[in-house]
C-alpha cells in the first residue's frame, strides 16, 4: 500500500505543473520494502469543457528504495532510482472546490537492482531500467 500527496500550480490556462510525493510499503519476497518518491509533471490542458479536462503529462522523479533482510531487520540495502513518466490524465469538477482525477502512466526507472536473503542483502553494481505501468485515482481540493 501507499500514501502520497500533490500540489498543482496553474502557470497558464493551458499548462499545469504538478509536484508530488508518494510513499509505498510492501514485500519483496520475504523482505520488507519501502520506497519514497518525489517528482513533478507538466500537464497540458488541451481538451476539456466547463467541468472536465483531459491532459497529456510528462515528468521526472527520484525515488529512495529500501529493502530489509527478513531475518535481520538491521541489514538493509537502498538505492536512489531516477524515473521518467508519461501518460494521460482526466479530471472532473464535482463542485464546492472538489474534483475527481484519474491518471494512466507509463514509467521507466533507472537504478541498481538489489537482492535480499535471509540474513544478508546486496546491491548490483550495474544500472538497470525497469518499465512500469501505474494508475492513479484521487480527489482534489482547490483553494
């Protein structure tokens, strides 16, 4: 699971800049893994009506990925991974300053892979690229 937040700045009626942070926790085999990501996207409001908009997005991020060995929580590995993201978003104004938003994204992360075993953990010396798809659903409040 995870939790995150965002702030959107409208720099022009056709251009938004969205700054965000996401924090995710889960398992990787038997190991506990948690990732902490910060980034930003540029959104182009090219299609829309009075209460809705559809926008392409392009952005970048950095993520701290940490995994802890299952039999010794003091043993961990970490890596800072860099990512590019592109996709499309949809937003619908609900009224009273609230809106619903959905995003579909393709991401590519560059970083080092790591392995976690019962009592040990190691990081690869080679850089790898990981493609990923992501769907984001959220509620926004404008003030």
